[in-house]
């Protein structure tokens, strides 16, 4: 099957991408002292040279005392980190690429034995249902965090990034507000409904939109599953999904980056539409969407955590969905960790590779 549909340009708010393929943000945690350097700049430049349409950086954290859960996660605040990210932008743009940072706060999640120097924070002082960790955020903490997201987004625009993405998925801070399993608050930032629990995210989005202005593309990554519970679902019906996502689009999100473990799986199997998560999000909100999840690979990302590699798989289903305009863009993760030229090879009909788990140990 021809892959031409993947290589149509995409335009939004003055941003034009050469194709529909996005490099998914993937935690690499190799920034010395939290400062991105030449290794990171070279890593992203290679993907731009390999014709990735839009590069989203690994998660990079806002200015809060315990916003990261690994020491090698890069900062997105402070003069040294800003200078490092400016170098990344310069190299990617010199190679003809487009790039945006994924702005992040890891909340109370764990990632091994390392502990930040300050107490971790979350909506209700838990990392998962009945799993206490850290402290409950006060309303002042919440206000300061919203401001920190906005400040980071303004910095992204000033540094010359092309877009900015907020990480609202996978059980991290924003998602801990969404999820009833981690948001037990009885104030205005909690509630029984997903719409009520989305208030924190909506306020962060509005603050970011005000900081970057009306014409700078703003992305939000969302997911049903959590690292705390892979079977968790925020929305079990289209109506609930509308209650969750539409207010965020109305607050200022341009593109919803809809993360699922396998992009080909239908979001609501009992309904006839057969749409995946990104397809339903686009249908219900009218926003542009990015789909993601095991693109071009034989197994999902969980296997990588146990050191398992993944062989390549067909792109025919992806191409068919893109031709139907089920979603607008497709994000590719592990395949681009192992092969910076994956996109170029797909375009030219070359021999694409799978994913080698050994590549997680370095910036290829």
C-alpha cells in the first residue's frame, strides 16, 4: 500500500509540517544535572535530518520543587537549561525540522529508588488508589503550578520552538487531577465527574494560551490508561469523553495527542464506528488529533521495560485510517529511538528497522 497519505503537509495557525509524522516524546533521562546539551541537540537534529515532520522532545519539567522523578530528566527553567534548549532548537531548525517541548510535572509517580530533595506533590497525596505518597497540594500550590506551566510555555515561544505540548497523560500530575483514583479533593479542583476534575487542566491550558497568544499551537497529551493501572479509563462512553476533552479544547488546546498502547484498537468496541481514541476525540471535539501506539512494531511499549525488542510490522492499517482522515497526525516512538531515518525510509520505500531495546541505553 502506498504511504503517500503520510506525507501530505499539515497546516495549523501558521505552522506547516512537511508530513503527518510526529516524533513521540519519550523519556530518555540523560541530561546531565538536568541541562540539555550537545548530545540532546545532536539526537533531535538527526531526527530532523531523517524527515520527521514534528519533533516533540522528551518531557521537560516546570519550575516546581519536585517536578521530576529521575535525575536525568531535563529542566525547562533556569538560564542553563534555557541555553541548552536554545541549542537544540537551533540545530533542529538548521536541519529543516520543527520542534516543540513537552512540558511536564511528574506528580507523585515513582521511577525507581531516586527521590527528589523536596516532598512530591499531587492532588490528594497519593500516587494511586490507596497508595499514599507525598503531600496534598494546597490551592496556593495549584496556583503556583499553573503559573509555572504558563511561564514554561512563554519561554518555549521565546526560545524559538514551533509548538508547545502539555503532558496530561499516563498518571502524571495533570492526569492525577483527571483520575478519580488519585483525585479525592472536595474543593473546586475535585468532584465526582470528569468535567469537575478537569478544572486544573483547563486552568493550566488557559494560562498557557494567555502566555503564548492566540496563534501559537498548543498541544495536550491525554490518555485513558495510567502507569498505576493500565486498565483505567477516564471515559467509558462518548458522552463522558466529550465532558472530559471538549472543555480543554474550548480553553485553548489546538491538538489533542491521544495516547493508547496500540493505535489500531477501537476506543469503544461496542459501538460500530471502529474509531480509535484519536478518532473519537476528533469526532467529539472538532480539534485536530495525533494518534500514537506501537506504530510499525509488533509489540507494545510495555515489552521495552523488560528489555524486549520489537520487530517491524505493516503500516497498511495506519495508511487506511489516515486516508479516511480518522485523525490528523501519527506519532512514532520506539522505531525512531532505534532508527533516526525511519521516516525517510518509509517515504522512499527503504528497509525500515524494528526497535532494539539496547538502544534505550544511549542517544542513537
